[in-house]
């Protein structure tokens, strides 16, 4: 398992460190840049950037659905 290693590499928090939620606020890619901040849908904590999320999505395509 190298999922933890990928999390460290991208900096994106799959699980919120504040509330433990997996949910994130939806963003509109058409109006968002790579450095757009992705926030926790539950508590608004910063989970990472859109660029981090995209890297994570590419690497974890078989694990997560977006
Ligand atoms: Zn949260």
C-alpha cells in the first residue's frame, strides 16, 4: 500500500484532519485555477488545492470516484 505516501506527495487531505469527513465542496473546473483551495464540505477546513486533487484523482482512479 502506498496510498499514504501519495497523500504526503500531493499534500491533499483525503480525510479531513479536523472532522474526519471524506466530503469536499464541489468546485467548477471551468472557473477554478490549479491553486484554488478545496475546502471540507463539513467544517470548511482547507483540504488542499485543486491541483493536488487532480494529481490524487489521476493516481487513485481505481480507488476513488469524483
Ligand atoms: Zn472537516
